[in-house]
């Protein structure tokens, strides 16, 4: 259930960032949107794969999950650092 809430909240943030990008043309808002979309991809891929494959190969699931969320958060950091540019 927590993964579903995380996915929903990140999709909301991604949509808000995309809408802000369309309104302002600031690339930082595009980076924000991409960052939260990658976080959603990590959480969704892990959730779906875990149930499809019966939680086999947990190391691989955690690697994909943490990798995509880390890359996503790097995009969020990039959007904050470069907001004024």
C-alpha cells in the first residue's frame, strides 16, 4: 500500500512539474518532472516485478529500485540547484 501511495504522490509531482514547465519554459521544472517520473518507474518496476516473480532475486529488485530512485532524486536536486538559470 505504501508503494501505491508513493507512486501516486510522485506522479502528482511529476505532473505538476510538467505543467509548470509548459507554463514557464524553465528547464528546472522539466528536470523536476523527469526526476519524479524516474522515482515512479523505480517503485512501479519493483512492485510489479516482485509480485510477478514471487520476490525471487531480491538483490536485483533492490538494485533497480534504489538505482532509479537515486537517479530520479539527482534530477530533483539538479532542478533545485539550477532553478534560477
